[in-house]
């Protein structure tokens, strides 16, 4: 049995506020999931993040309050939290008095999403995410699957699908093919475990039922069992790892940031040297690392 943890990065809306939408899944054999989970929890403890969610986009953004605190990096974690919280409380009170409701709501959301990480400097937060990416890169038993859609080149009329629907069908097809390729005398089964989102849950459950009945455009579904299991990412470290993978893919394609990408891309499913698990849906002459690794001339 293989567990494939799934999450997304960017918006599937066209145009939305990102140029790319990424749906990524990281598969690990069920015999290895506990070891993987323990390794991630060990890294989180190192940074005093036990029971905290790893949400990369929120972790890596700058926290301007920290720059207002003298000698921030010399303070201990409790002192850092206390001083950041004091500045944030004052800012929320200021916005309330100014009766700027929209900015107040956005600022409060930003503070809530980043509250768990304010004791870490930006450099420490970058090191945290790199430590996790390095850990993933060493999971030789893991396989990365992803559909990376450049929305500039996506035509929903031509495809008769939304960005999200195409991405899910592609990910399911590649995971299914991997399961078929790895089975020996016994069938190799897999289960999709997805970050919980009510809208996505209904859509992907419906699509998966359809795939079980009729297959995808590319393959019959015989090895993936059930519909996706939707879980709260705050409680499941392995789904948080899928978030990191999706984020790294998007930041590479949109901003050419390669440090995290080069680490997690090592786990992309391959046949020989040919990457088959990750695709960049874009212009035909794209020269990015994904497209280059996806071309047949890289096969043995």
C-alpha cells in the first residue's frame, strides 16, 4: 500500500492571482510513513513548532514587526513572541480606531496565519523549510507526482475541463501508473490523502467515483482504492509536506527559485532518466528543468 499526500499551490481560477496552479502528491509506502512523520516532527521540535502546521507561504513571508525589535535575534523564543505580540496588538487597535475594516480584517488574518512562527527570524524560517526539503530529498522510497499548469496557455474550452479537473486527472493517472509499474506477484494499492477543503472535497470525490467507473483519459483505475481521504492539514504533518512540494514547484516556475525545487524534484517519479511523474503544462518550447527532464531524449 502506498499513501499519496496531496496539496495545491496557487489558484486554479483564471486569471486568479498566480500564473501557475500546482497540484502535487508525494507518495510513500505505508511501511515508511511513520518514519517520515517522525523525521518531520523531529525537525519541527528543533524549531519549537511541535503541533504547529508547516504552511510554507506563510512561514517564508517577511514579518515586519521583527525588524522593529532591537537585537531580535539575540532574544530567546519567549521574549521574541512577547515583543512581536505587543506590536501586533497595538497595530490591530490602531486599525480599529481608524475604522479601516478591510485592512483590519486582512491584518488580523495575516497575524493569525503566522502566529506560530513569530519566534523565528526570517533566516531561521528559511533554514527550517530547507531542512525539511533536504529530509524529503533523502526519501529514496518516495515518489513525487504533480501537474503544473501555466494558466496563460490553458484553454478550458479546448480541454473541456477546468484547471483543477485536469490537474487532478493527471495526478491520479500518474499515481495509478506508478502503482501498476511497482506491483510484482501481488497488486500494489494506493490511497490519496488530501488537505481538507469542502469545495475541493466534493469535486474530487465526484471525479474519483467517475474515474473508478470509466477510468481517466489515460488509464483504468484498478490500484487506487476508494475516493480521496480528506484530512485537516493542521493535524497531519505529511499533508504539510505536500504543501511544501507544491510551493517549491510553483516558486521555481514563477520566480526561478531553484533551491527548494532542486531538492524535492529528486523525488519525481522516473522511468530511467525520464521524468514521468511531474509535468509542466505550458508552451511547447519551454526549457525549464521539468520540461527538459520530461522529454524522451533523456531516456536511457
